[in-house]
C-alpha cells in the first residue's frame, strides 16, 4: 500500500496543534502499526424483543405476575431492557401506564418462552390484571 499520500488524524491534539502551529494529521508512513486507528465494528448480533404497553387494573395480581417472571426470563436467556411507568406521549394518543421491552437472544427463544407451559401459568396470573398490547420484534444489537 502506498502510504505517502495517506494521512490519519492522531488523537485529540487540537489544543497542542494550535499552540505549536502543527496539524493534527500525520502521514500513515510515520506511524507504527499500533498507532493506526482500528476499523469501526460493523458486526451486529440479531436479537428479538417483546414489547408491551398497558394499564394496570389489578395491582395485587400484577405484582404477583412480576414476582414470577424474572425466573422464567433467565431460563430463556432474556433480560429486561426497559420497564417503566409514566411514558411521556409526544405524538399520537396511545398512552399507556406501563411500558416494557424484553430482549431475547433469538426469535426462537422468545417464542419458546411465550409458548412454554411455565409462562402460560404465569400469564394466567396476569390475566385481568392489566389491559395490555404485546408485540414481538426482530432487531440488531451492536457488538
């Protein structure tokens, strides 16, 4: 590779450069390989998400559901990304009192979780405790 006309930015040297009158760029040929910038990571991991939004109608039943769910999520390699109340609506009128995003390693693990007998029993606890909208979503997580 001809490095004579290739330049690279070397760190955050703007203050030093103003004081010394030098430029923050150096020819690649002047740099050791260990000083060259590493390419940005472009690898992404496919993950799947279960989203839910709703209004709690029976707090005691919903709390019982919430106590059982983490154990099952761990069995399927899932984790909670977002769980909160008081969503601020900035557009539209689909307000909900509770919003949750769960991340699963794959759509098959999400479906296995959803269709499992264990979760069916826990879902039965939740039934009638919350007016809910649930969705499945494939996506990417940067490495």
